C-alpha cells in the first residue's frame, strides 16, 4: 500500500497477514500509520520499502510506530530501471534517532529483465514452512544479501564477521573516524572492528568479487 499525504510518500509492504487488511488504495486521508496499524490488525508484518527511492526522511519516519522492517536495498529501484536502490544512510540516520530497524532486501521485480532473484533475506528458521519463516522474521533471525553468507559476533567490545569469500567488509557506526573500519582484499573470510567509546551502533556491509552485497542488521553498542 502507499501513502501520499503531507507526511511523505511511503510504500509499506504487509506479509504474513491472515486476511486482507481493511484498507482502500488511495483512500482520502490514508496515512502511513493507518497502513501499519491495519497490517498489524490482521497479524501481518509491516515493512517500509525503498526509503531512499521515496526520499523518506528519517526525522518523519521516526514518528511512526510499529515498522517491523525496512529495505536497505531494492533491486528495481536501481539501474537500468530506476534510481536510489540503496538506503544505508537512512538506516544510520534512524539509528541516530534511536530506531534500530531490521534490515531487509528485496527485488520488487516489475520488469523481469534482470531485476528478479537478485536481493533477498537469509532466514534462520526452525523449519522450512510458512509459519517457521514468519516466526524467524518476527524474531529478527535473518540478514539481507545478494550472495555473501555471513554471521556477526560481538564479544568484549569487538565485532567479528565470519563470511564466505568477499573483497570488502565495512563496519558502519556513528563515529567519524575508526582505523579498522574497512577490510579490503582478496577472499576475505573474517574481519574485526573494535567498538569505539563514541559508537552507539554498528552495522556491517560486505561485497564479493562480483559486486554482490550483504547487509547486517543494526547492533546497539555502549548502551547502559
């Protein structure tokens, strides 16, 4: 569903719904919060799609309640079909406002000219069923990727990434400078980052030799 009132342009995806939400497309006064609430009313998961493409402002999105996930990458928003497929800066701005959105990727395939089966989430489900997958998504047991398989560990102030071979591992935080922020090389399978006293969050991005990316969720750090 889409909301186009003065608060901004929001495309919100509902998954796992038990029935159709009580929403009418382009209804007068249809707000983003109304869409989120109605998705929840039918036991659905509300996902904010392509915020960079929509030019959604973090300061406005932060006023909404109940967003269950957000796309960090949307294939069809990229070339040659469109623009602004990547929303990493939006995630960082939301984290600065204290909102740690679960990080998703999707194709949003419209054309089927290469925009399909490119970006997705890897889910740690107990069973390969609809219920098992939805339970894992609700529990935030997933990461977004286009190919790299990885896991993130945080222990004693150090963030460690174990990954399939990639060429780049980058740790994004709200500290301006950190010397170990990026690990670049051939067939990188592990990278570490020492959490800085000024960090309040960490997230990880990876890229393999073919340009396929992976994106972790956001991890709060130095929280008391």
